[in-house]
C-alpha cells in the first residue's frame, strides 16, 4: 500500500504530531469522505511507501529518522504572496527545509511542485519566469525533478475569482512558459514535467511522466502497483489519510478546501491523540481493515 499524506489537507504542515502518534501506535483511521460512518483502518505494517505532499515540510524533518518506510516528498513551492496563500510558511525557510530533506533521503526522493500556475496582472509571465529561475538556482544540487500544473476550475477558484484575477491562458502562453521553463530547468540540471494536463508541454521540452509512476513505485518499494483506476492520469493507486476542508494554508486556488467555515470548525475538532485526523470514532462507525 502507498500512503498519501496528503492530497486532502496539509498534514505535514499542521498535523505532524498527530501523524507521528499514529505511526508510533501502528495504525490510522480514515473516514470515507462520501460515507461518514465508514472508516478504514490502516496498519503501518501494510504500508510500503509514504508520500508526503506538503507546502511546509519543516515540522516532520526531525522525525524522518524515526520512520522506517521508504519516503517520497512532493513539496509545493509557488511564488505567490499572502493575497493568494494567506498562511503558507516563509518560502526561504521552506527552501532550506527542502535542502535538508534532500540531504537526508536523497535527491531522487524529493520532487518540487510548481503548482498551480495562473496568470494575472500581478503574477504575469515575467514574474513567474524570474521566480522559477531563482527557485532553480537556490535548489540546484538538491532537486532534480519539478512538476507543473495549471490552475483548474474548482469551486474555490470560482469563489475567489476576484482575488485571483486570472487571465485566460492562451496557446502562446503555454508555448512561452514551456520553452522558458524547460531552458531554465536544463541550465540547473533539472527536469520539468506536467501530470495529466489538457495542454501537453512535451513539445516545448517538458518530460513526459506522471507524479508517481509504476516504475518509480517499483524502484522505491520493490513491488509492482497497479495504476489508479479512479483516475486517468497514469499514477499508481494511493490511499489518502487526510480530510477535506481541514487545511489552514487557506490558498485561494485550493481544490481540497471549499468551505472556510468548515475548515475552522474541523480544526477545532482535531485531537492529536485521536485515531482520526478530525474528530473521534463514533458508536455507529463501521471499521474495516484496509490492505491496499
């Protein structure tokens, strides 16, 4: 089993003490987001790989030597300010954290996500180009792989459209971004790829790959995992232990937060000693052990 920690919320940034409590106890409980009383129990003995997806890896760095599982990091590093990412931690500190993690687990196990890209008067092409070049310069010798995606039409994006103030991305924009970013990455010995984007950037120098391929999963675990049936992206199947509407980064483009009032109420229900990320087990819950 491959554990995703997490695409639904930033567990590393805000809930690392809880995660480590679950790891020490040997299991974690996860509510089905579509069936409240159905709970999956996952034993860490059944976990082959942990994929940490976060915008702030700093809280977990000191615990990495306590985790005896293969680890892959996907660290999102974008150039937006607090008008777009109100609670994301200082980017300079995150860059230092990425360097430290790369030194601990190896450069091949650290991916940076420049994700998502959108264009506006403030965050225009020149802004992104300068920001990306500086990021690559600072992370050269610590990161080899960078994943891109473009902003999608999520409910939260539509709600925050006046804050984002996005401009439509034209074919000429894709070409300009693809060619410029490919050359910058090449200069610093890095590769760039997008995962399941409508607009392919391969013709502009991007690598054709997915976020977690069958080949990479085998390299990290020695096991063959099937591709994700529920998604068409080509990634292997992962089990997410997060909860929607519980991330305090509060990014205006987020797909996992779509009700900020719910975010604050969920955070109040978090108990670092609970087996669940949010709330506690209830009398009517049906718990089933998940093996994969």
